[in-house]
C-alpha cells in the first residue's frame, strides 16, 4: 500500500483540498445517468483522510435521487466560480461510513505515470449493479 497525500483544486483555484489515498488501489468510472454526463472519474477516500483547505463558501451542492431510491446517496460539490466538480460526499455502511469520491482530474500533484498504472474499475450504476462492469465501457 502506497498511501500518499495529494492536493487538489478547481480550475480557478478558489477551492482546494487535501486527500490521502493510494492510487495503486485504483479509481472508478460509472455509467449512471449523472456520471455518464459528467464523465466522472473518481477515487474513494474515507472522511478522516480528506480535508477541504480553502473555499467552503465558494462550493455549491447538487443532490440527485436515482429512480426507485428513497433519497440521494451522494452530494456533489462544485466551485461556484469556475463550475468544476471537485468531489462528492456520501455516508454508506458498505463504504465504511462517511466518504468522499474525489474527482481524479482535480488532483493537482498526481503523476501521470501513477494514474496510468492505477487499475480502473467500471461500475454499472445505470442498472444498480455496483459489483460489476457494464457490458460496454467504450464511452466511459
């Protein structure tokens, strides 16, 4: 395990965070309606390993409740100035409680080689099959 402290930010720099994660454990792409439109690429971070360092007042929130669900499972946070989505937050027992889904492209100091070497998992969120990849991943 290669835990490393990363720094992330939005495009304009108004919002910044720190996250400790191990990129060798991989990242995820999902095909649910939100993720496919946003071209989401995320890595999960437990709450205790994430810290917003700047811009809380500049962050806006978007919550979406998938059809058939009782409520939203994620709260997406993005910069009100430049519009870049930085992370989502959630609280699910299966994920160990409160977590952050960091948008990988917002990691400022992630080395390209580490990103290329990291496993990429595909999730079939469009069919609520979070334990497997969708049949077609070509557009994710």
